[in-house]
């Protein structure tokens, strides 16, 4: 049996800013590309504070998962990229609003720089 590969696109999240897809799904899984705090309507970076940035990026992730036929409850792994590890408690505060019970496996790394000089990026793998 051959596995299908389908590109996921939604206007409820910002379009790709490079040669990649918002997400790719197979018969059973969805792989969501890194999401920044970009406003889907304007493409502008939302940079009020780290909590606002995190919330926007997580909303973008949620919307892509839903467009793929999945949801946050079906996420099995996330990776967080943060510019300043001192923001970790505030990021966790917002992140926990999205994963209230049985959160997915997760990695979190501090990085020197992110696209558009944002402070937070999240990617995910979920089930369909």
C-alpha cells in the first residue's frame, strides 16, 4: 500500500515565506512547518511581547492542524525555538493554554536568530 502525501494550505495561517508548505499530511500523520507570530491577515509580525508572540504562533499552528483534519489533542510532538531562554516561563504559560491535558512530547532549544527576527517558533507532528 502506497502512502499518500498531501500539501495543506489555509488562509487562517500565514503563507509560507520560503520554499516550504504550511504542512504536509500522510494517511495518518500531519507535519506542520515552523510557525511564527505572523498575523495571517496582514503577514505582519505580532511583536507586542513574548506572550503575544507565542499565542499568535500557537494559533497559527492550531489553524493549520484543523485545516489538515487534525487538532491540538492529536499532536504527538512539538519543537519550540526561542531566542531567549529567560522567556521560557512566559512561553510555558501560554503553551499550557493550548495543551491543557496530556501534552505532547516536546523539545525546546534556544537559538541565536529566527526568521523575521521573531522570538518564538513552533513546529509540530500530529495524528489525523
